């Protein structure tokens, strides 16, 4: 399934997950989709192109839509040999419209490329691995003459368990359409609106509001969710629908504190890459759920989707378990100067926000982890992207994680200010002194009056390497000592509103990083790549209970 629930009860949808043929250098492999080719032993380190092919049976001629949850990292889509779509970036979904499809058997082929290329500025040899494949689910939708493209849910509290719910429904005409009606329902509330005739290819959005009562709010550890349904009718006949799962909660970040449902919160949790020793970046649903249980077992209440938008099924699980999410665009310490950088980021930002807008778990949008926030050029890039996020979603705060220690010139731009720090790992200044110096710098540089967060801190520990006496760097003992000291320092600072440990589990990194990353892994996980806990796990549990 693409999500944890069916998004359509009316629109016919078939899953295209399962076995595909994968061809690499004239050799054919059966591949389970979602999946990445690094799962096949001889392709463990293959970087290049692959052709993914399967047959699709169409019972009824008409208009169809292919939906790809994510292709890593460049996709070209062919339908019966003809190019019908392209997409760049592994971590956001895309769609391909197919007009006038005849009944019968068709061939769907996707050329996938995971090489680092000029003109593709987001995927570079980095401190994580960019796998190759169709790493998220694939679906085929049968469409009618008009469709609901998406909807955006928002709510304002009017009393105890009472809210005004707003739904903006985005419609697209696939043929010339007469007047229609759109109907929405959530938590016992209902509303309808007329839609004037639309010409083929045009789009409109319609906003509906409903007053609802008796609602249980969404909160940390309380994933109270409600089905939001939109139906499009032509005359009295329903022609399309869309279902999402939403939560009712309020979020406020105007002072130094983050308020969820009017209550001050401290966000604590992990940075988590979509990476697993068994699955690469295409984690199974069970593995995603297990990750969340492991995180929750430490007392965490939040996860940061470093450094890209995540699989919507993981976000669905966070919604259901009441786990707060910092979701960020795809950029880890990369060059922001390529000519098309702004354009590519703007596309990913828009895809991220419009695709994930309705997840109640997402509390903040992040951009540009550890990029150039110390120059005037960088400031302009940050400013533009933060403004774009605010335009796309005024209901959530914005942030970015900086590492421009004492030189950052962008702290006044986001709503929540964040720094990644590694005292006792990359340098020897005591954790409490350093965290305090950075917090004071943040305040002096523009963060005063805003929430501040330590978005990364941690230390390397090679799973199974023990040195109880010498406590050498890379031993599990030393990792536990450092994390303990960092956590004591950060969790004890009244001024700070959140802490994200770097990182949840060890991840594979690009070969170019091998010399500072033993085993070609980033070994700062509290768990190893197969989720076996290291010594630091116990310390995290103890410290997360402090606040
Ligand atoms: C940075 C970066 C992470 C990771 C980390 C580390 O802060 O944001 O992606 O590379 O450092 O392990 O050094």
C-alpha cells in the first residue's frame, strides 16, 4: 500500500508493487518493488543505470495516472516505449498522466540512474548513501473527467473538543466539464460547494469549512486521527474522491516556547536516515514500525527526517503513534551555487509541503542542513526558501540546522533556530560550556525571543568495539560517555526547547567519506544498522526521562 489506509473508495487504484524485471548491463534480475538494487549481493556497490520493466493490464480504456512514491534518484518513465515523464530527487513522489489508454496489455518501463551528475545538485557523494531503485510504492489510478488532486486541512480551536475545520480541495479538469459539486466530511461535520464548469487542463481550488465538536485532539503519544473525505460530483453522480487522515491540534511558536495544544513542549528524539542494513533506503513497513518502537522505548517524542522528506507511510505511523516530526528538504551540507540550485530546491520544497501537508505529526519544516548560512549569498538563498515554505504553509514554523559556529548570519530568518554541535567528539570543549556558548551566540545573532533547538549532537561508536578501561574513541563506552555528557548539558538548559540525537542508527555512507568513517558507515547510531542497541542506549533512556 502507498499509505497506511486507502486514499480512494471510489477511484479505482491498483498497486504496481511486487515483482518487476530489472536489467543492468544486459543482465536481468527479478526485483521486488519497493526495493533498491543494493539488496542483490553482486550489485551492493553498483552505481549507474537500470531499466525496470513490468506489464500492466488495462481492463477498461480511458485516462490513467501513474504514481511513484519515490525513485532513487533520477527517473525517466516510458509507457509502451514512449517517454511520458521524468523526475529528479529520490525522496518525493511524482505522477504521470496517461491519456487515451486502450484496453489490453501495456509495458511500463522506468530508467533509473543513481550516478552523481552535474546539473543534479542534491545528490552528491555524502555522509549517507543514495541507493538505486524504485524505493517507494507505485500505483495506477483510473481517472474520470475531473479529479481531486489533493486537499489541505487546517483547523482552529473554538472550544473544548470544538474546532472549525477548513479544507481546501484542489481540482483538475481532465476533459471539458460542466458544473460540479464538491463535498467534504470530517469528524461528523459536512460541507458542500458548487464548482463552475471547467475547461480541460484547468485547475481550481475550493475551500470548505465545518464546525465540529466532540473531537479528541491529536497530541504527543495520542495519535487521535479522523478520516477526511472529499467527493467530487457531476450532477448526482460521484466521479472522484480522496481520503486522508487528519488530526486536530494547535501549534504556536511565537514566543521562546513551542506550544502544542496550548501546552509548552520539549521535543526530544533522534535524527533518522531512511537506511537499514537489510533494506537500504526502501524499508519495509514493519521495519519502519520497529524503528518507531525503538525510539519510543527511550522516551523520545520526536524524529527529524534528516536530510530529506520521508516515505508517507513512515509519516502515517508517526501520526498514528503521536510522534512529532521535523521534516526537511533534501540538502545536506551541499554547494548552493549551482545555477539550477534554487529551482531544484523550490520544486522539492513544494513537493514536500503539498504532499505531506496533512500529517498532524509534522510540527516544523526544515531546509538546507549545514549549508552556507555565513555569507550574504547564502542568506539570500535561506531567505527565499524560508519565505517559500511560509507561503506554502503558514500553519507551521520553519527552521534550518546550522553548523556555522559564531559566524552564522541567518539566525533571524527562521521561526525556530537550530544548531548541530559535537563537543567532546570533534573538539574537546566541555559539553555544557560549549552548548551555552552556542545558545548565547544564537540569541545574539537573531534567535532571541524564538525557540532554540540542538538539532544534532552525538559521537561515533563502532558496534561491538569495547574498551571499558581506556574508553578509546570509537568504543561503545566512549560514545556512551559523550552522549551522556551532551544530553546532561542540553536537557538541563532552560533556554532550549528541543534536542535531536545524531543519530538513530548507523548508516552507509558514500565511498568518498571512507577515511573519516570506519567501515564506510556513519557510526554515530545509538543502534547499529540492524537496530542492535549500543551501550549508549541505556544513557539515552536515562537522560530522556530528565525532561
Ligand atoms: C553533521 C551532519 C550530519 C552528519 C554529522 C556527523 O552535523 O548534519 O549529516 O554528517 O554531522 O556525523 O558528523
